[in-house]
C-alpha cells in the first residue's frame, strides 16, 4: 500500500497499519475499503485515510470470460482517465497481470457518496447532472484518432464481431422473453425481439460519430453526493468505442420513469449537447444529437438482455426486478421515439 500511494503521487508516506472490509456487490470483481495508518503524526495531504481496493474475484484459472473487462477497466484508469472531463475516482494504482486474470485498482474512497439504484430511479436534477458529466467522457475523444493508440487493449468491432453480436442478442432475447413470459407485457416482448433482429444493422449505423463509451452508464454505476451535483462514474469494464449517444440513451431510458423521461428528455439531451460544445465539440448540431439519441436507444435492450442472461451472479428477486425495470424503460422509449423505424430505414 505504501508503494501504491507513493507511485500515485501521495508523497513520502509510509503505511504502518491497515484494516479493511468488503464493500459493494460486484459481479466481476471484489472491492474492499481499506482504513490506513501512517508513520509519524499522520498522513500529509494528499495521502488518503481510506481507499477502495478493487481486484479480481473467483478462481483465476476460470476468468477467461471476464478478463477483457479487467483489461478495459485497468486500461481506462492507467491510460485514459487523466484525459477525460468526466468525474471518476482518483486512481492511486492500476495494475494487471500479463494474462489479464489478476488486477488491482487502488481508488479514492467516494464515501459518503451513495450509488444510485435502478429500482428507485432518480430525479430530473440528478439526471441532468449525470448527462452533463457524461459529455465529459465523450468530448475529449470525439472522432479522435488518438484512440487508435489504445488498440492493443481497447477493441473496436469489425464486421465479424457485429454479426456475432447480432446472433448472440437474438438468442439471448429468446431466453429473456421466455424467462419473464408471465411478467413481460406483449408489447415489450415484441419490441425486444424486433430490436434484437436489428442489432447488426444498428451497429453499422452507429459507427459515426464515435468516442469512448462507458457502455453501462446507469444508476447502479454512478455515485451521487449527499447534496447537489457532482456525480461520479465507476465500473469501467464495458469501455468501448462507438456512438456516444448510446450511453446517453441507455441512461435516460433506464434512470427515469417513462412519463418523466418523455416530459424532460428534450431538455436533458440539449443540456448534454451544450456541454459537448462547451468542451470543444464542433460540427455536431443539436438536431443530429437528438437523432443519435433516438438511434442509441437500441443499446438498452442489448445491454439489459445480455447482462441478464449471461450474468455470473446468483439470480435473485432483486436482480429480476432490476432487469425488468430496465427492459420496460428501454422498450417504452424505443416505441415513443420510433427508434426501430429509424434504424430499419437507415435514416
């Protein structure tokens, strides 16, 4: 811990004692809060009194499925976090093994900020804070060739990958609809099937503009302060390159009740767009942004269905409610915004 903090810029500190307890319920890793003791009279700023340590979970030999996520998260903190404007925890250390099965992140402790809840949703003010924060991820790498330098660990989809994802989504949707056949409205089941059938075409249509995507920018992966704005984004395993409005659409469709989203989405999308412009994005109109927001809505069914069907965590009533809430919100938004027709027409 001494080496991690010194390497991260905490100065000439020496950790002499620590205790820790588990925090969160991560499905791809384990997180712990470490309470630190220092030599001398105490830690000099900026050395922290507590940090959160995140690492791999389960048998290292069986982590092939999740090691890409490990690589993405460590790569983000080690190589990209300093270049974006989105609020993220300070990273004191980001380390990963050569085979990507073992990793360690030492992060600033955001306590007393609290994670959002998919079931509880959020209010419009929190949503506005979150979408402006999201623009801080997208703007710095907007259509940027600098992302090519990250190709050794940050993968871009090719045609074969898009075709595979389309087939996977169709199969997973059939399982999702069957699993929840007594709890899904027929209209939502139909929307999920139609969205899955368009996955390949949708991915092709979402190649430009491009930037970094969080990929799973939703309430459970956001930390909200007790009072006022200042939301912080965590859990970067799903980092990718793609249409920025996919993150925006996914967040608003799953964070706000459908009636609230319909009432406020124009203003919220406009707020996101204004923040992009403030951060230097040019040649991207507010009208284009809203069209991409409509197109990006198909990200919701994709992430919700795949996340549900291929989750490694034990299925619970709470997780069922969460996935159903996300599916219903995404389907309602897709129908309201005619997103399927937009993608099918190639507009």
